[in-house]
């Protein structure tokens, strides 16, 4: 089957073109060794089926980012029959910089001049014939969004694929020209794309220098013989300069710009979104709104303010699906909560359906109904909320707002060794760690990505909330609220401290550079959003579900069978898990909460929390520790809460972390989760216990934090004043 | 007048003279079009004072002050 590769800058509409060409045939794979997505799909409208490979968005073929290396190796090694270079027609100058590099490779190239509709709307004009003449390869004007010109593009690419093409360079008539010719001769005879390799050697490209040391020697000698032309012999600079020079001189004729006056729509939006003072509050309001619509059980606070509520006994059937356990719902749920309840309802019904054919008293009935359906259902019930959260995040990403979020938050995050882009994943951690970890994908630096994933669990997720609620009842009344509040604050403080520790002791001391394009705002495309969500859904269901299903069955088995498992099921007190809990509780003795007759129960509850964090509560209930019966001191409660907050998240999150991290990073993350939760729990218990002023300590922590927030607010406003004066 | 880009005020315009950075940052700047003679306009400073946003070659680019420090400019207008 013939292969076409799509190459181009980020944000040039490559993905839209890919979706338009391949329809629903796309599938996502992983590149070997690197966690960058390769997307493949089929184009079926030609005489022959064509495989379309979507390469990651890049600005150059330099060797500095994994995306660039992947793209160049794909074109050089996999030898696609044709490279479709997607170019954003509204930003020709920078886009063509990559084109001049791709043209140096021995491969047929066709330039897809995308977003021609936007060019027309601006009143500009691009003379395609002129462009074609300068580039020496076919150029087709298209609009991937409106599906204009795509068939013509593919037809031409198909014809081109039957031909061969030798690389050409715009550097030929510059001072680099003669050197290129000589370095080419020094390269091995059987090497393809000699022109490309020679130019990269002259630029001092690390990968090429390593691969062709002899030719590099010649290149270095030749460069030394050249007269200096103001670049101090820096040929990387010379080459980049000549490329841009050539583009700005030669392509002026091809572009007829309308005389635009005033601000564009994008400028106007940006003025509000990145406003000196309002941008940060605005961002917080937007994020709050998103979370409110996904996670709130009291939509628009209508219950709190107006006392509006739905009681399950009076509600129609449609709503009783939601409150099927019979408790008053206490407010109109947000869409996310509503769908989550429905998902849980569906799995419950499924369980009941199976219950008609088998009893949970039999081992297989229990395995299927309680184990598989119950366990998978608990995880599946999060799917609607994850998808909704991602819908909002995708809108923010597609519209161009996400880049601005990174822009406004970068300064604050850099102090902790992270960039502004890490903010979104961390914030999402308050909802659910799974989408939070997936969102870390937008981070370019793998080290930063690993750290962000590691810290995402510090932000107490929705499923951990029932644990705090259960413990708050024991702490009691007014202090119960303070207890929950301090737990959330503790998570944030620990995340900051952890980030600082990783910055201090981590191998990578530099924050990755922030030289980033801020794309023009545009309305997100429905089709793209859906494609995005579909991808996330598949990722979650396929990758996580396998691990979740397996681990669920294992833990179910351990908690329902004794060592003599052939004798049938036993109560959880006599199960293997209980024995494991008793054994492990010795390890947790120093943490306070695992001591005494009930100690093993807390250990078991923590273990079952690995399936889903809500299970900590259900296990406590099952073992007779519900609310009143918790025999822990306040110090013990704090320590138990802290341990559950910082230890391994649920299996779904662990599986996601494994999928999204580097291999080494994942193991460090696991170790980090184990170690940090133990240490923090230990410190909290002994500090609170020794001074036996548990609750007051909690209040003190709160006061210190509030003071810190106020202080940083003052510093912030001073900064703003200082800069607005400048 | 010569000045580094991080010393620019909002609305100031200039031409790139030289890049003093090394390795990855230098290459990244080149790839994004920050090459000698390119025109740069400082558009905006982020709410917390860093990074900055500039217009170059018809698009918006964001970079940190530490990175802008490596870009020597010839000031054109205020």
C-alpha cells in the first residue's frame, strides 16, 4: 500500500485535513520508544487505497525535540511515496521555513496551501502559480475545514507518487552552496537524500555528526576556510538566516495583502483574555465554571441559595435513575454528576439482570456480579465526567486559549521548576486524576510531564471526597469543615513542596524554554472536538480497562476467599486480604492509624482503595467502622487521611500514569507515591500526637496558609503596579 | 540605538541584530523566525511580568525574559 505523510507546523490545520481525508478510519498508535502519537488512516477515494500518516506538528527538522526527530526519521527511513506539506496560508513566511527543509530530502513533495478561505476572508490574495514557480513543486490551495480542494490535492499527490524527485535547496546560490557540493561527495555512496544530510552536517547537527564523522571533518575544514560574514562561523545561524531571507525576498510577489486597519477579531478577544489585571481572575472563573458543570451536585447553587431540590421520592422516573439509592438529592445535579449517576444505574441494572440467572452466593455469580460488573462499573461511571471535562479542555485548546493560560501562569509555575502549561493538568486533578494525567500530554518536556503526572494525585480528586466526608463526621461539627479544608490545602502545599524538592534534586535543572507560538483565536470545530474525545475515550477504555478489570478481579478474589479458597467464599474478616492487611499493618504502625484491634481494617480499606477511592469508605462500612465506630484520635484521622491522599491512586489512574509517563519516570512516580505518603502520614501523626493539639494545629495551618495567600496577593499587586508603571 | 529585547517597552519596535544564546534555545529562536533583520514588535507583557508576547513575521510569539535577553535589537521606534 502506498503511504503519504502529512507534515507541517503545529496549528496549520494538519489534523483537520487528516480527519477530512481519513474520515473515521483513523487509529492512534504509539511511536516506538517515544510517547508521541502517530496517527494513521486510510484515504479511499483514489484508484488505490492510500495510507495517510499524520506526523507531529513541527517548526523545523532540527534534532532538538522528539517530534522533529520522529518526523525527519519517518521521511528519511520509511520513505513515504509522497510528503504532503501542509502550509498555513495566513502565515506563509514561517510555514515555508519548514518547506525549504523538507524540499532538501529526496522525496516527492506537494504543498497543501491550507486555510485559503481565511485568506480570502481577510481580503488577501496568494498567487499560487508564483509560489509553484519558486518552490519547484506542485502547490494546491485548499480549505481542509470546508473540504475544498482536498480531492484535487490527493489526485495530484497520487500522480506525484509514481515519480521520483531529487532534493533541491534554496541555499545553492549562497556562500554555503560550494561547501554543500563538496560535503555531498564525502558522504557514503549508497546514502539517500545526500543533500539533506550534507546541509545538516554543515549546520553541525548532532545526529548527522555522529552518523558521518568523516564527512563532518571535511565540512568543518571547509567552513574554517570560508571568510567570516558576520556570523562568527556559526553555520546554523547562516543557514537559518538564508532560508528566511530567501523566503521574504522571493515570496513577496506571491502575496497580495489587503490594507488592513485596526484590530482583528483575535486581537480584540486577546485584549480581554490576557488583560494585565483581569486575565487571572477570569481564568479562575472559567475553570470554576467548568468544574461546576462537571462535578457539582448543586447546579448554580440553586439549592444553597433558593432551597431548590429534587427529592427522589417525588421525582419522575427519569430522575430516580439518578437517586436510585433513595437518598434526597439535595439540589439539581450538574450534567457530569447526572450522567455519572446514570452510568452507575446502568451497571447496577446490568448486575440485577445477571442476578436473575445466578446468585451472588455462588462463586461465579459473585465474581461476575460483584467482581466484574461492580468493579468495572465503578470505573466506567467516571467516563461521562472525564469526557465532559475533556470537552471543555478541548474547546480551550482548539480555540487557542490554552496557550494564553500557559502565558499568564508561566511566571508563577517557573519558580517550582514547571512551566505554565502544567497548570491545567494539576487543576484537573481536583476532578479526577485520569484526565489530569492525560492532559499532561500537552507538555513538551518529558521530564516535566513525568513530574506533573506524579503531582496530579496531590490534588484531592472527586472520589477521595467521600473519605474526607466520612472522617469529618468523626472529627465533628464545625471542625469537620476545617478538617476537610485543611486536607485540600495540605494537598496543594505538598504539591508545591514536592515540585520544589524535584527541582532541587532532579537531574534536569532547567525549565524547558518557553519560545512558543500564540495562535490566533478561532472557533473550535465540532468534528475535531468529537475526534479528540473519541481518542481520549478509547485511550481510557482500552488501556485502563484491561488493567482495571484484572486488578479488580484479583482484589475481589482476595477479599472473598480464605487461604483454603476451594472451600468457598468467606466473610471479609477471614479472607486472604484480611490476613494481608494484618501482615501489612505492622508496616503502618508508626503512622498511628494501623495500631490496635481495628488497625488491620484501616489497612484493608486502604488496599481496596486501589480499585476506586470510594471503596475506602465502603470497606470501612463493611468492616463495621462506619462513622461513629472509628476509634482513631484526631491525629490518627489526619494521618490516615494524608496517607490515602498521597499514596497510590486508584488502578485507573495508575494505568493512565503508566501509559502517559516515560518508563523510568513511571517507576520513580510509583516510588514517590509510596514514600511521600508514608513520610507525610508519619510526620503528621507524630507532630499532632505529641502536642495533642490536633484540631488547633489544623487551624494554625489554615491561618498560616491564609496569611501566605494574602501576602502573595500583596506581592502580586505590587508587581502588577510596578510593571504597569513601566 | 542597541538594546536587548527584554529591555523593550510595550509598543516598541526594532530589528534583530544578533542572537547570543546557545544550543537548543538559539536553534529554537532561529526556527521560529528570530533571525537577523527580522522585525519585532513588543505587544504585551504577561500579568505577572513574564513572559512577553511579540509580533514577528506576521504572527504572535511568546518568550520569557531570560530568552529575550539573548536577542540584541536595533531600536526603530517607540
